[in-house]
C-alpha cells in the first residue's frame, strides 16, 4: 500500500530477475515482442502514470463516496492484497525478495509503524480534500525531506531548488484560497459554509500531519535501508506484512463495527463496487512499485524524476474529471503553479546530480550522489 512511494527516488540495481515479470507473464508470446515491450520507455512511462492515477482515484472513490469511515480497515485490506500479490509473484518466479526473518522484522518494525501513520493521515486528508488540492499540498513533503537530508545525510539545497520550494508554498496557498472561496460561494447559508470550511480545515490539519509523517517515514526508511540493504520488493514485503497486525488492531479498537455502521459503509447497492475498488487500490501499490522500477531501468533516473513531476498534472486533472472538483481560476492556477514547482525541482535535482558526478574523488572515497 505504498501510496506515496512513487513520488520519491528509488535505487534500482542493474537488470535482474526481480523485474523480469513482463517476460514471465507473456508465456508463449514471441521473445522479440516481449523484449520490445519490456524495454519500451514509452510503455513504462505510461504504465507508471496510469498506476499512480488509478490508485489515487480508487482511494478517493472509496473514502469519499458513501460516508466511509473504516479507514484502518481499508488500509489493512490494501496491505493484505499487496502481500498476497507479491507472494504470488514470488511463487511464480516473476519477482524475488528475501524470506521473512524475525530479527530483520524487529529492526524494520518502527519503519512500518511510521508507514501506518503516513497512510492513515493520507487517507484522512484525501477524504476531506479534493484530489487537486491533495496533490498540490503533497509537494510540501518534498521541502521537509530536502531539509531533513541536509540535517541527517549532509545534503544541500541549491538556489533553483529553493525557488521550486517557493513555488510549492505559493501553489498551496492559492489552492487553499480557492477551496475556501468555493466553500463560501457554494453555500447560501452561513451555517452551510461554516460546516464546509470546518471540513476543509480538518483536511488541512490531516494534510500537514501527513506531510510531516511522510517526510519522517522516507528519511527513516532511507537510513534503515542503508543498514539492511533492502531492495524495493524487500521493503514492500516487510512494510505491508508488519503493518497488517497494527492496522487490524487499530480497526478493531478504534473503529465502529456495529451492524448499522457496516451497512452505512457498505450499502447493498454499492457494496460490490466498493470491495472491487479496495482490492484495486491494493494491487495498484504493486503496480506503482513495479512500474517505477521498470521506468528507471529502461529510461534513466533523470527521466523518472521528470515523469514524477509531470505526473502531478494528470493526477490533479483526474480529480476535476472524475469527482467534479471546482474548476475556477484560482484552482487551475494552483495546479499549474504546483506542476511548475515539481518540474523546477526535478531540473534542480538533475543539475545537482550532474554537478556531484563531476566532482573528483576525495580521500579514496567516492562523493555521494543524491
């Protein structure tokens, strides 16, 4: 259920059997066709974008469609689906990752606990906020991670990156202003507007909490990966497996499992559609992990960074298309500014990477590349 993982850089090794899924799934297809598909940059980019949009839209559909309030249960289902999917892939020798180890699980559990906080606050923010606003505010996490890397890993922030941070903050302010203005104009009575603004305020609080928890999770996971040498599917397996008992306990203890509330969350006329959407959102986390690695392998980390920045635009637009989010001058402006902010940040990281790559080796140790 790594809904947010696709937004950050991942380290992918040289082509190995871990990412040979296209060939295995193709069965008797001609080998040349399989190779062409598995090494197609265009197909990998579109697959990655499609997986990101699919997960965001399905999560929004479940969380805001029919008074859904069993968020911990939804996240647990997604984690179970993810574990079953990747375990099936391992059994079929499509992917590979290390077997479960109790000692490694103990060391990794704090990261999984942070993941639970991150995905829960993300689900609450997405429940109250529109997809465009959620996507725009998610950019603020990049700022926290960048300065966290400066403190923890000795990173640096360039002038161009600082400019992109200013655009991110500006886009968030414009998006919030557009939301509040729409809430006031959409309701004739003061009580209706006040209720809607209160819901938005709750969404903003959850969003800022999510940004903080996301940055802490990403930085903590990076530090732990350096110690454990986990690869992508190792991380996915331990994260989801260890989060299941935590999410189950939280659901049973903190959520309402009365017959009335279950009927409210899963009305008979929409029950099947909701269950299918929940399963899809779990599978989409697997798709995102695979397509991210696929995109980096057949293109480059530079292209992947650019795609991540460009992908924010279709995700934001999906909210306007599928959920009738308010289309105003300010809301569209916020999307455009947020898109430009992500693009400028991607360019800044590319330039910084080239600069680091050109630095000489000092004291026998290679300069770290971000």
